[in-house]
C-alpha cells in the first residue's frame, strides 16, 4: 500500500483531466431537456469503471435514469464493499453569479485551496467525490492491492430524490449483496481536521400553489378588494415559524430525537469559530431556533426553508397587476425518527387549513427520504477512522451532517448494510451554489485514503472472527 502516493504522483494530471472531462457534461437530473447529457455522463462512468479494472459493468435500465453497476470479484469468500455515488448534478442557476461557466471547469487557487480547486457544477457533489473511488479502484487493481471484492452502484437521480434507485435496489438484492456500503457524498470539518459523517437529516420537499382570481388583475381597479395570492402566500409562509423560530405545524416535533446533554457536549468539542463562520458568509449574525447552537441547528434539529418563491411581474420596469397565482418550493430537513411521508402530510394539511377562503391552495409533494445515524463502534467505522489516521496523521472526528442522502436509510432496510460516509469536501465548496468547487488536494487525498479503508476493513474483519 506504500505505493499509493507514488501512483497518484505519476498519474495526477490524468486523474484531474479525466474528472474535468466528466464535469463538462451537464447531467442535470431536474431538467428533462438534459436527458441526452444524463446518458452521456452514465456512459462516461461505465467506461471509466471498465478501464479501472471492473470485470463486469452494466448500464442498468430503470423507469428513469440509468444506474451503472460494476464489480470486481476476486474471491467469493472475501468481504464485499459496495460503493455508492451519483453522476447527476444540480441545476447551475443563477448562471450570472458564476465567475466562470459552470460546465467549463477551471482550476483556481483560493485561500482555502492554495493548490487549486476545480470550479464546476458537480465538482464536489458528487462527481469529484464519486470519481475518487473509481481512481482508487484503478490503483488497487493495477498494483495488486485490492484485498476484497468491490461493487459499484452509481445513479443519476440523487438530486431529485433517487426514485429509480428506490425501484432498483429491492429488485436486485442478490446482485447488490455486500458487507458494507462506502459513500463519499459528504464533507469534513477542514483539510487539517478530518471527520467522518455519522448522521444525515431526512428530507421532505414540496411545492405550493396559491390561486386567487381567474386572471391577472389591474392593481388599481381591484387592489384592496380581491385577495392578492402573493401577499397571502407570504403571510402563510411567515406563519410557519414563531418568534423563537420554532416550526408551527401541529405534531411536527412529535417524533424528534432529543439528544442528551452528554451527546450535545460531545458535539460541542468539534472545532468551530462563529466569527469565521459569519465572515465566510458575509453576515452580521446567525439566525435559527432558540436554545440551540449553530452546529446543532444545522445538524440535529429539523428545519423548514423556502427554496424558491415566484409570481406576478418580475420583468424590467413596472406592471401594475395582482397576479392570479403565486408559488413556492419548500424543503424540510428532518431528524431521525421523523418519517418524511408523515411530515409531508402534516405540512399539506396544515398549509391548506391556514389559507383564507379568498384563495385556493394546492400542495404537491416532490420527494423525500429518512434520516440516518450510523454507529461508531463497527468494524467499518474503525477501518475508516484508521484510514484517515494513516493519511492525515489525525484521528477523524465523528460528526452529524445537516445534509440528506435519502437513499442511505433504504440501503439498510433493503440490503441490511451499514453505510460509511467518507467525505472529502468542505462546507465552503459551495455545493448547490454558484462557483461550486472541489480542492485538487482533497480529490487526490481521497484517492490516497480510500484504499486504506479496504486494507483496514479486511484486517479488522479477520480480527473479529
């Protein structure tokens, strides 16, 4: 295994160039007009797995976007690692806020990434982190350092709820059988403070539509006499939080997991500077639910946020109308024990109940998923920790994430497997935002660290037998 640094050094430029070629493909799953690019991206991943050493690679049809399945089985009696990732990306909007085109990757030096970072949509979420595993496999197969079996399952709908993967997994349990699932779709605290994600929040995503009059109206002739859907929608949204920023939907908190004082104290040990946090976001103060710290608010507490809101005239100049309709997209991040389908129903019932009779309200659920917590006393977690210790010279900190990977809970339910979340991105990498980027150092460090997970997982598995 001591050859991994030399292998990366000798192949660094190629590793970076291959990722750049993948990042040039705008595989946006939320927009059906990019279906051709989805297929191009899937084919790129398939060919990459074949070149990396998989003996069998399939482009699996689903009701939606294809799933790439690959495997390298060296001995049926050995443990199997299943690698999960996704090749689809978020929309790049608003394009005008990017400092370089989102699908024309460029490497720029930053204060946090002095070695350079690759700026492109999907660079960190998740093409860059997924591709680390492909290159780690290449290293292990090329040098004879693969100590166990490995399977890959790379999907194209993670950013829109993984509906096809939810269809695929129960139908392919035998094909996907494994001893542990390895995922890099999360982050770490800092380049000098490695961490392993041990918890993910669930998600409920809905769209709401408020309809007033049957057409747009003259705001002078009708203003004050007819309900304005935009005014009504904003009032309804505002009522979803109270003065303590507590969500007001009845029964919303019924099943919320409450961490003990001891657990919260352990979380507080993670390095965190509130002043640096505010400075990085150019804000004067933080904001959120009273009684909880910033790191608690974005990891162990549920949230409700408006992700988009529109209606009426937004073009240049003025147009004095009362819009017929107003819309909003709303996401709720959920904590363990909150069922996303139940929360979606609670939201729908409540939102419809608070609407005045002067408007009609329609709530359309989009997608969601359950939260997930993984234990830190498993063989796989210990192997991941030891891998980071080897390449970072530091023991990683277990940390809950505020993000969601809805499919992880399904993996445990259907495949009876625990997932290990080895992320190498940073919170500052602007995922889902303009100027998303992924440090070159982080990309290569992931390729260096992942093979050690395999080595230690096999060694520790033998010790526990």
